[in-house]
């Protein structure tokens, strides 16, 4: 501080040193002082002088400041002062302080070149940029923030050179990507600005930044800042995203594959009340729409554009854009850009085009969005840029969309026109614009109708049926005839150019339309008269288009009209115009400046309505036909005949090729069907095999269980089978058991039969006994009877004894069989679970199934109980998670509050330090000027206090 008082002010009575001398002394102090405090004070003084004496500080102090950055990295304060000083020297964006008039003039002359020159000096040694990248990694705010600003300024001054140095530096880009994750918003926001400059026009750096997760971080920042309602930070992020995606197919594919398109949908959510949008919101939304257009630009590869278009439809982004399109209160420039964005999202994509055709405006009754847009296009009171945007939207809707072309043309055909007149169709609006008094409406309607016929010969033929009622009482005329009538009436150049483009598109590649055109005898003389005249520069364009139309009438002529055959039309050109003159007039089209502009891109962009002359698709047609028409004019009749033969041969060949293509297409369809059937059968076969495998495994399990039970039961029943070989456990068969049961039944039947016979005999004996008691009185007769009865009775007694013995024998056999049957039943009851026959197997299987069902029921009950327990635990876990989330939210809020308070304290400290420096500098200046200030003792005591504080800080460090 004593040194500063001696250099920058003090009670010296001698002459005051100049700014250059002061800077020189400060530089010497920085270079030679051994005390860190002295060097820090000197660098602080250089920082304060660097804005006013930018050139001197830059020339004398840059090397010393770089040396400080290399050697004093342990002290963040001096590093911060050095970086700020370098930034003041290099940057051209500094705020101007109050200066004298002479100084201001001198500074203004040098400010543009100084930044670039000092940047060259700084980056001449690549190690300086590498050192700066290292310093940017420091977390200290007073080092990182000025480092970011300095690096941004270097990129602004010498972008390509600094980009190359960073690119070859190890992890150079990755270090800078960490800035986006900084919790301090000022560093994060300046980091976005730095990456903007870093990624300009450098595809390699753009790819590295994209693969360092830049898309995720930038989209998170946009969401945190409130999407389109955010501030300038959202704008900076969108500009950086445009840098990364524009003309970079790799990044575009990465953006789509990363599902980042889906995250763009919330950007375009607008409410019902769209009034009072801020300027920043309009800017943000405009950039968001441009970012969508970058992804679907017609200049991108077709495959990449198509995939992005499909993704935008599936995620609902296209639907959201159509909502903005039909909303009320949207600013005009946003509406125009939305129309352009929708145009490119649907261009060439059949799915998106079909959806757009189904969109209706919220009117009563609802009208298709296409009709509402066409009403704006043909309305001369609408802004010019809006009308151009609607035309582009209509062109994109019809691009490669034969279905949409047919729907537009069908609204003009007699069979589909609404006779009630309650609704206005697209075709009626186009016809109304085609024949209105506004030349711009004529041109737009003609170009729109030409796009409805583009590369569609069928619609060109159908459009010949359109009849127009010109006035009451007059017969209707065809649309083709009405167009030629307006041409011959000498309307404005813009109108005639539009009608000629429509006619050229209509007649090209359509011989029937050429015949209809030539059938009117006034058309050819009008065209030849227009071409043959020597007119001004404005009419040269019309002459060229007339020559093109006449050439198309020759080239696509099928010679069906005798008076207008190809050869006769060529002779007419030769006599009235001259071939060379005709070719020269035809060349007026491609040589015109407006033709070159229109050929550059599909979107019609014109600085004023007067420049609206050519359409992009028409320039392609001119380029295609100009050469063939020139050749056709010089061909002889023999060559025409040969060409016709070649054409016929080619047509036959094309028909054959078409036929085979059709056959191949049908075979391909059959193959696809067969492949699908094979796939279906294969899947069914796999399912059946899986089922069979499962069943085989189940059968094997049952067999294993059966064998195990069989072995176990065999051990238990061995003692039952030791008495008889015939009744062994494993030898008894089902057939033997059934035979024994049948024999038992037979014996039972015989036993019952014999008992019945016995009862009959007993009854006979009883009758005989009773009759014997009642016999007659004579003795002879009684004796005779008695002797006969005795004999008969003895016979009966013998027979009765025999029957009784048989019955006893049978009863013994029956009892024996009953015992055997009981044994068999006992044996069967014990052997049923493990018998080897089919009956035993069935019983075993049924028993196993019953057991399995019982176990399954028990398992289900256990699973149900576990599920209930799981649900209760899940509910408890959810309640605990919600409590943890609430506590985490409170913790994050407290952390944010602490961070904000720390940030405010840092900012206040910086402001206080700057204020102290300014006050001391002003006091010194006042002393120099002789103005009385406070006592010298007070100043010295204050300075001494500062020195003490600095000393304390050094000791603490």
C-alpha cells in the first residue's frame, strides 16, 4: 500500500506521473516483488487502470499477468484480479466509463482492433489457453467466473483458432461441460454463453458436447426456468441447442434416439387466454419453433427427417402445434412461424398429412384448417409473410401426397361441388383467388393449384372437366380456357407469371391436356406473338414462360390435331420467331435472378411481394424440360418418328416391367403371408412341445413316486405272501380275482336252487304223511298201501339223506370260498396302493392327485397370506417414503436458502471491495487536483488498518 501511495497519489510536490509510468511501475512491482501482498496490490491496481488505459495495460502487463497465473495459483484473490484485468484488456463488450472527449475519440478508434490483437498475443502460446482451461476447473467463484468470461471473450475474438486449441487439449471440452452443473447460476449461465461460442461452426466440438450429455442438461435448465415463460437463460439454452443440431446429422439422430423430442412437447402448451405475451416469451417460443424446424428441415437427409416427423406425431408434438395454429390471440409472428413449422413437420409424411387434413378450426360450423388457412392466403389484407407461410403449408401438405391432391381437385369437380353454397371448399377458394383483382392472390392460387397437379397425370386429366360460370347468361367455360383468356387480356406481370407456371405444370407429361390447349385456335398465335415481340426487361420473363409453354405443347404433342402436329408447330416457330430466338427467349427463365433465389430452398421467402415470381418446384420442372425442348425444336420429322418408335418400345418395355413388378409384388405378398403362417405354426409347435415336455416331466414324477411307494409297500406286505404262492402280493391278477368272484356267485345260486328243491321235497313229504293218516279201513288195502308207502318213504328218506349230504358239502365249499374271498378282500385292501395292474395304477393316481390338490390348496392359502402381508408392508413403505420425500424437500429448501445467503454475502463483499477501491482512487484524484479532503492522518491510519488486515489474511493462508 505504501508503494501505491507513492505511485498513484500522495503529498508529493513534484510533477505527477503519467498513466503509462504508473502502469510501468506497477508491472515492475508485479515482476520483482517478493511479498505476495505487494504483488496482489499491484495487480489490483492494474485491474482498476485496465479499463481506462486498456492499450497500455495490455502491452506492458500481459506477460506479467500470465506469469502470475502460472506461479501464484495458490492465492485465488490475485488470480481473480489477473483474470479480470486480462478480460478488461481483451473484451470489446465492456461498459464505457466517463471519459474526456479526446480520450473517448482515441478509444473508439482502437476498440475494434485491440481485442483481436490482444487475443492473438494471448493464444500465440497454446499453453496459455490450456492454463486457462485448468483455472476454469477451480471451484472458487473469484477464479472460475472471470476465467469463464475471459475464455468466452477469446472465442468471440478468434473463434476457430481457440476452438482448435481446446479441441486438441486433453479433456478440454469435457472440462467446460462441467460448468452446466455448477450450482451458482451466474457461472452456469455464463457457461452456456461460453459453449455457444465454442460450438459455432465446428462439427467435431458439437459432437463431443452432445455426447457429454449436453441435451439432458440443457433441457433440464429450460424446464427449471419455466419453458417458454423463462427468461434470457432459456433463450441462451435454445441458441446453444440450435448450434448443436443445425446441419449436424449425427447430433440430430442422437437427439431423436435419446427420446428428447418427447420432452419438447410441454414447450408448446398454451392456454385459452393468449393476450399480453412478454417479449421474452415471444422470443423463446420463436426459437423453440425454429429448433423443431432444424430437426425436420428439407435439407436434412430424407431418412432422418422422416423418423423425426414420425416421432413428433407419436409423442403429440404435431397435435400441440396444430392447437397453437388454431388458437386465438397468438402474436402474428409466432403464428407465422408455427405455420412454417407445421409445414415442415408434415412435408412428405403421409401419416402427418392425413392428420393435418382432419384438423378443424374451432368455428361454428367447424371448418377444416386447410380451408381457414387458404382464406388467409387469398385475403389481401393479411400480412405478406403470413400469406407466404400459408402457401408453404399448402405446398408441404400436397408434397408426395396423391390422396391430398385428389381431395383438393375433387372439390372443383362438378359432381362434388356443394350446390347449397353453405360451405366454402378449398377448390372454390383457389378459383376465387386465381381470378381476383389482387395479383398476389392470383400468383399464390396458381402456384397452389399447380402443386395439386404435381406429378399426377390422372388429376391433370380430371381438372379438364372443371367448368366455370363467368357471367349470367353466358355458357360456362373450362378452367383451362379461362386461364388462357386472362393471359390474353394483358393483366399484371405477376398474375401472368403465375398462370403460365400453372399451365406449364398442367400440360407437362399430359398429352390430353396439350390437345385441349391446342384445340383453342387463339392460344398458339397468342404465344408466338408474345415470344416474337421485342419487349422490356419486365416482359422478358413472360416471354420465356410463353416459350416454355409452347415447347411443352410440342414435346408432349401426340399429333392428334392435324393443324397442330409437331412438325407444323416447329415450322411455325421457324417462320415467325426463329429457332435461335426461341431458344434465347427460353433461356431468359433460368438466367433470371429471382429464378436462382427460388431454386435454393422449398420455402417461399421473398423480401417484398414484387419479388414473388417463381416457385421452387417449378424451377425443377424448368431444369428438366429446358434441355429436352431445345433438342425437340431442332429435331427433324424423321427423328421424331424414330423417337416415337423408341417411346412406344420403351412404353411396351415399361408395361412388361410393370407387369412383372406386379407379379413379383403379388409373390412377395404371398411369401409374406406364408412366412406369417410359418411363424404362427412354429410358435404353436413350440407351445405344444413345451406342453408335451411339461406333461412328460409330470408323468415321470408320478412314476418315480409310484416306484417309491411300491418299494416301501413291498417291504411291509412280505409276511402276507409267505403262506401261498398263488396269493403272493405281486402275483395276483385282476382276472383271477374276478373269476373267483364269478365262481362264488355260481355256487351261491346253486345253493339257493338246492334249498328250493329241498323245500319242495319237504312239502311233498308232509303231504304224504298227512295223506297216510287219512287212508281207508280195509287191511289189505291198508297193508298194500302201507307196504307201498313204506317203500316210497324209504326211497324218499334215502333221497333226502343224499340231498342233505350234498347241501352240507356245498355249504362247506361255500364257507371255504367265503373265507378265500375274505382273504382276497383283505389282500386287495392292503395291496391297492401299489398293485402293478391298471386298476391299482388308477387308484394310486387318484390318490396322488388328491394329495397334490390338497397341497396346492395349502400353498395357495400361504401365497394369499404372504400377498396380504406384502401389501401391508408396501403401504407402510409408501408412507415412510412420503415422509422421507417431505423431509428431503425441506432440507433442499434450507440448502437453497443457505446458498442464496452465501451468494448475497459474496456479492456484497465484491461490491464493498470495488467501492473501497473507487473511493480511494477518487480521493487520490481529488488530492491531485488540489481539492481538500480528510486529514492525512485518517487516511494513513485507514491504510495502516488495511495493511494489518492483509497481513492477517496472508498468515491465515
